[in-house]
C-alpha cells in the first residue's frame, strides 16, 4: 500500500507494507499489477506512471474523463503491452446480471425506454467525515454526482444499448453549497429507436436506487431491493435486497478481479480500453451539454 498521508495506517488484516513513496515499490520485488484507489484527479497520472513502469493497472472509476485522456491511456497500454481495467463493478451486481439476462432473452420484447434513478443525501464521505468530502471538491474529484455515480449508470446502459447517438444533460447544485461540483444531474442518452434517462442526486432525503426497462410486451423494474418482471399480466419477483448493502460488494469485485486476471493471462486489454473510451466519451459530451444547453425563460405573469 502506498500513501503519502501521515495519518494513514495499515488496514487490519492486510499483510502489506505501508510505503510513503510509490518509487519504493521497486524494493519489494516483482509486482503483478497496481490498483489505483485514489481520488479521480490523480487517476490519469498514476495509470500512465504504472504503465510506463511496466505494470498492469486496475483503476477506480472513472479512469478517463475525456476521449483525449482515454486515447493517451490506450496508446501507453499498447506501447508497453499492458492491461488497464476500470473498476466497473456494478456490471457484476447479481440484480443487474438478471436484468441483462431477461433483456437478452427478449422477455419484454424490444425495449424502448430505460430509466435509472439514484438518490443519496450527500456525497460518500469515505473514511473521513468532512463537511466537504473529496467527492464534493473539484480539485480532487473533477466532477460531482454525474461523474461519481453516473459513471456506473453509463457503462451499464452502454452494455445493453451501445454508444448513444445523442447526449443531453443538466447539472446543478441544489442543496450542498459547500461543494463546488454538482450535487444533482439529469442525463438523456438518445438512440434511433430508444432512450435511456438518468437522474442522480446527493440532495435527497433518503437513499434509494431505481431501474426500469419498458418494452413492447412487458416491464423490468428494480425498486427497494425487489426485482420484478411484468409480462402477459403476470409478475415474477426476485429479492435482491442484500445487494443494496455495501457489505455485498466484495462479491462484485471478486468477479471483476477474475476478469482482470484473465485479461492479464491472455495479454488482451483491448475490450477494457474500448470500455474506458466509450464511458469517457459520454462523460465528456454530458458535461459539454450541461454547460451549453439553450435556455428558454418562462413568460412573466401578465
């Protein structure tokens, strides 16, 4: 573990040395890979550093925020023959895997509307309670809820619908004025025959996640831990309540690491590089759209 902060201590049960400088990794011996778990602002620099040192890299999301950043990472990965994989662990959520299976099987026919909603009271403070956690400070986070949780929703939609034709978005700060990033965002990904709508906020009164897919012959919906498939007047129900608890996330990461190891064994990082580039492209367009959207004021009362 490498961390320059003086108050950082080893995690109980983790049998690793605590280093204060990343260059000290050389004295440990052969390294299989590095796992970048730092705030977003340092991701690009650390990923490139790891690749240049000959390491495979696993990196917290988002790995890149723009298509240009994604291209730099891809060029370095190919030049050094290394694998870079993003921590897109929501892809392995059992509830989401069931949703994908139902969509793939065509159980609701061709779907035309997807809706995602994420409600939180504030940005995740991590291990250090603070009126303005690092996710709420642009210098460390580079963006707010759209970047932080929105990344997960974006790659989930891309997995089932591909790259959208058009991106529309709105971002704003509704409650947490101590943040200098958005605490609320709305995003619309448009396709020729379907649309995906996302709403994310850190300004809610409770914690909740919602997913809904509407198709020609049915609906798939995940609300309050219950996943429902409605078709032909019948409803099938699956309880995924425990997947709402962060103590279940280790299972998702176990699957992520399996795929990472397999990619390293095959020396095949191209799918992950494309994944990083696709997500970065949508994020870049979303922030561009939120900053340049035309506004039409409502008429003044007569």
